[in-house]
C-alpha cells in the first residue's frame, strides 16, 4: 500500500527552535493533559452532594473523560499525520480550555459531564507531541526526548492527586477547573509561540466511516467495562454492548483492510514489533492503573482495620507523588538504555520492575515505608516501559503514520487502564468488610489485587520478549518512506537507508 506524500522523501526538519525548547514545551503539555485524568479524584465521594445527583449519574464525570480520551487518540493522530501535528495539538489544547471553563461554571451533573468529555478529548495531544519530537529534533536527541515526553503521562497523574486534594480541601471545588483552564491556556500559548509549524503534511482523504466505526466499537467495549460493576456483568445491557463491540470492530477491521486511506493501517499494525508492543501496552496499562486505584484505598483505609494506614487524601497524594517524579527522573536513563540495548530491552526491564514492585506487598504487612518504596519501584518500571513503547512503535512504522501509530498505542494503554479499573474494582468490592459507604477492602482483597497486577506485569514481560530482538523490520512497501530499525530510534533512518541499498545489490 502506498502512503500519501507530497515528495519522494520525508520533509526536512524545522530548525526554528532549539531542541531543548521543543522538549520543554511538549513535556509541559503532556503533564497538563495527563493531569486531567486525576483532577476530580478528590471530589468523587462528594460529587453527588456537590452536583445534587445520584452516584450512578456522577460516575459519568470519570467515565466520560476516559471514554473520550480512548476514542480521540488514534483519530487525532491520523489527522495530525494528514494535516499537520501542530494544528491538531493546538485544537486539542483549545478543547481542553473550553472543557475546563464549562466545568468551572457547572452547577449540575450533565454540564460537568460535557466539560469533562471535552477535557478527555485533549488526550490526543500526547501521541501528537511524541510524533512532533520525531519530526523536529535531530536524530541523536529523539530517544531522550521521547522518554521525557512519555514520562509526563505518569508525572501528570501523580502530581495531579495532591494538587487537586489541596485545592479541593482549602478552596471552592470550582477552582480546580479554573486552574485547569489556566494551565491549558498557558500550554496553548507556549505551543503557538515556541513550536514550529510541521514541515510534513502529506494530506490525503480522512476515513470518516472508519472513524465512526472505531468510535462506536470502542464505546460499546469500554462503556460496559467501566460500568459493568454498576449495571451488572450478567445484565443484557452489558452482554449486548460487548457483543455489539465485537461485531462492529470486526466490520471496522474489514473496512480498514479494504479502503485506500485507512484510519489505522492494520497491515503495519500487524507486524510483530507493533503488534506485540501494543499487546504489552495493554498489560502495562493494567499494572500501572492498579497502583493508582489500589494504593490510595490502602493508605486511606482506617487504622482500626489493623492494616489500613488511616491517611487523608492530601497525605495520600503526597506519599504517591514521588513515584511519578521517579518516572521523569529515569527518562534519560531509559533513553540511554534504549540506545545501547534497544527499546525492546527497556520495555522488558520496565515490565519486570513493575512486577517486582508489587511482590513485597504480597507477603509483608502494610506500612507507610512499604507502600512508598513499592510506589517508587513501580514508578521506575512504568517510566522505563512508557519510554520504550513509542520508540518501538516509531521504529517500525513509516514517518507518515507515526502520529496515528502512537495514537493507537495510547489507545491500547487506555484499554489496559479501563480493564484494570473493572477487574480490580470487582475484586475489591467483592472482598470487602462493612456495608455501604463504610465498606473497606480486606487485606486479602488488597493482596489479590497486587497479585493480579504482578501477573499482568509478568505477561507484559512475556509479550515484550516476543518483539523481534534484532535485524531489519519488515520493509514498508512504499517508495516514499524508508524502513527503520526498532533497536535504535535515534539512528533509525540512517540505518534503514544503508540496509535498503544493500538489498538493492
């Protein structure tokens, strides 16, 4: 299949801004966008009272953001590949600002849900930012920059929890969203002032039918996964939506294989490096979200249980913040490791470290030092794994597909986090003592959750081991894109050009 292009070679990179400025701006954008995921966590118990609505309705404040983020990432990536990544990044941040203002002015549940949906649509900014780094930076700086950008997804979530807790505790809850609007505006101005316009805009026809099919299939899949514990896993609604999602996604895949300009090139996605990286991303996303979901409940469980640590939300956020900062601190380490040993090794190591972080919690009595230490180890593993995923993806896809491929990889992580929320939510709810709002997961419930998380990390390591170790990746069958090596993103295009010449002989 030929990929659209306006020239026989990739467009030259822009040099209007220093690499450091580009990385700094995009890292700030990544932190701001990922912060939206944890922004309302401190408000969850109070939302029914604050919005005068039933808990089943206020749960949409969380669900709508997750669904919107999952749906938009591959679509925003494809539009960025076609019409320019910077314009799509600007659009994503503008939507975030509008959504934050809508939430800040909301006094009832459904305007809040609309605003949170708009905030979720900004999640496309992260894969777009990763692809911009590939376009704009010198090849020798791409690996470290990707690692830094990837780490922001964890950092934003980690710092969002204590920040939101402090604001919610000492100010009116609407202030959370005014702060979000201010951060979004600052990000937008930085992008407009500091990022160069993309030099690569191959254009082409947007696959509208494919986008609608993907949206329908994902909503039909992720909605029952997110709400199954409320609606009932055996209910006709949940089973019907899961069946419909399977049917729609099969039809969508059939269409993607036959249309001339697919939303997602499934032939590229089926290559071993891309396929196994995306599958490992699901497992890593599961293991990552287990920490976000389970650790706060253990830290805030009453001390009277004998295992709970009895912390409030602000203290809980402060305990978990260092884990997010470790992700950022390890970004240069992961980049050097990927350059020396290949991103496959980095992903394999990251998955192993995540699993190792959960193991002490299976045998030792809960203590503050233990939870803090485990969160640091798990954060280190997430930082390594998240940095390796886009490097593997971009080492295996053509330049004209980089944003869409990163969007699909981000979607796989979202599927993992949604699955983690569903599975561990059922485990913790089913292994609780007490009734109603006073129900607290038992120690056995926490340990089963940690065992499941460790198991998914082991699965991620197995899937990472299935990524081809060395050698050329399958060459893209297009005369306008050179093949690249997954083992070294920073030298990808140079290595591939030499290989192609050798084959020509």
